[in-house]
C-alpha cells in the first residue's frame, strides 16, 4: 500500500492542506498583476502554494497565463537567460510546434538554437550565443511583455529559487537590469520566491537595493495545528488505518508545525502501525527520524567554528541576553562582537532565524538533536 504522505515534492490535491488565506491573497495578486515576493525558511511550502494558486488563477481567468521559471541549479547569468527564455516560450505555447514557432517569432537580434526531443510530447530546448545575449539582454527580459501583447493575454512569471541570482558574477548590476525592464511591463507581473530568507530580505527589503519596493512582500507562515490534525487523520483514514487525536497533536508538536517534517513524521508513524496509530508509535517514529538525520547533523556541526557552536549552546539553553558578560563567560563566548558575528553566520547558513529580535531554529529536528544528543541539556 502506498503511504499517504509526501515530502520533498510539491504538495498537490489531497496532499495539500490549508493556506486558504494565502491562496486568496496570491490569486488576487496574480489576477491584478501585482508583483509579489514570498519569503519563508526552507520547506515551509512556497513552491506548493504558488503551484496551487497558479492553477486556480488560470482556471478563473482564461486570459491569464502563469509561467514557472525554476532557477534550481542556475548558477550563472547566462544560464538564467536560457532557462528564462525556455520557460516563457514553453509555458505560453499549447503545443510543441507552437513553441518552436514562437521561439523564432519573438526574437529579432538573437538567433535561438532550438533542439527538439524525438517524440512530439517532449520539451524543446532553446540556447543562445552568450556574446549575443550580452548585447541584447532586453530581448529575453522583455519576452513576457511581448508574448502577452502578441497573444492578447496577461502573464505572471513565477521564479522559484530566486536567491540563486546572488551567485552571479555581478548580482547588483544584474538586479538593476531586471528591475529596469520588469517595472515597465504592463501585461506581465512577477512572483519571486526562494528559500534563503536572509538573502531574500537583503534583495527586497533593503532600501539601497534595486528591488526595494518592487512588490507586495509576504511572509509565509507554518501551518496551524488545527489544520494539520484533521489533515493527518484524513490521510490515515484514506488507507484504512486510524490515528488518535493525541497522536496527531504529538506529530505536529514534535515537528513544530514545520510542513515538511509534519508529513515526514506522519509517514514514519503510518509505516510503523498496522491499524491504529497511538502516541507511543509517534514517539518511536520521531526517535528514528532523529537517528536517521544525526549523521547529517554531525557533519553540519563539523563545519561550524568553536564560537558558533558556543552560540548555539547558549540559544539551546534558552539564554535571551547572550551578550550579557555572565552568559558569555558561561558559554565561552569570547566577546559581544564574536557573538554577533556568530549569529550572522548562523543565519546566513540557514540554521537560525531572527525575526523581530527573537532567535529561533529553522529545523526543529536539528534543534531537538542538539538539545538531547549534542549538548545533552
Ligand atoms: N499546504 C501544504 N499542505 C501539506 N503539506 C505541505 C503543504 N505545503 C508544503 N507541504 C509539505 O512541505 C514540503 C515542502 O513543500 P515545498 O517544496 O512547497 O516547500 P518550499 O518552501 O518550496 O521548499 P524549499 O525551500 O525546499 O524550496 C512538501 O513536500 C510537503 O511535504
Ligand atoms: Mg521550493
């Protein structure tokens, strides 16, 4: 029997729960062509949410097309242009021969090299000469607007893993170029999201950056217990198994409402029971998850400096005023400067999160492992 939970892939249909408010918000932004930036830590459900909102928006409005551009694995500006053009051409054509035709039609200075897979359903791939792109980047950056005009539609371009642009050779110059082009568009809007919270904040919330005030920034939250409990119950029931209310709440509490971990822990608990899942099963499943991840966590700790480790120790111990001299002495933190440097690096590494001055862990299982296995508090 196939397990009724998924993690690490986009949650759709019966695997997707809640987010009613966020979907409404996003669909409304899409339909009104309002640029949107979604920020949240890793694996809280950005891609799943955008996927869901896109299909609803397109069903509601046939003149609206949502195109997805995934920058996963895109490390250079050159790759960006290729992936961007390909996604736009492919995403706005209903058939592959139309895509081929559009690939020729929408470029005048650039000459795309088009290759097509052997079967008719396969995707086309488009490539350009990098030297030519450097001379005519607008031809690619303005594609959404030009396609929208030509087809009499409106286009929302959703760009996933947007933080990758910070790895390009001259990210600031590139961002200026994007913003200059995109802000002129009347028939196209942009939804930008990515997992590196601190980087997304730098790009979109810093007044000195080109993308400052580019659009509506919304912070995605975790999913409430009240939504997760009936969801877990329903998924168990769909396979003929049951789960107690307490066991459901335990899953959500141990996973700290983190959507990915709630699904993973639900899955592990489901696998461990034959008919009814009780709290004891969840506790065992959680221990096995911690164990399964402990090697990864040990490796992660080895990449940290002594000062960063000390800082984590203080956070785990629940210290609020870490730069207080007594606290620094207790946890071997060498100075207030060292503490603030450690915090900055731990945030950059996506280990800690700081929201309104409150420091928290991004990964609830890592936090548990540190507390019970590493620092043994
Ligand atoms: N609305 C939801 N309902 C139920 N589970 C969800 C939901 N959204 C996300 N999840 C769970 O979280 C996992 C991660 O979701 P998703 O890939 O959408 O997050 P993300 O924020 O895009 O992640 P990443 O930071 O890795 O890009 C999913 O595989 C699923 O297990
Ligand atoms: Mg994602």
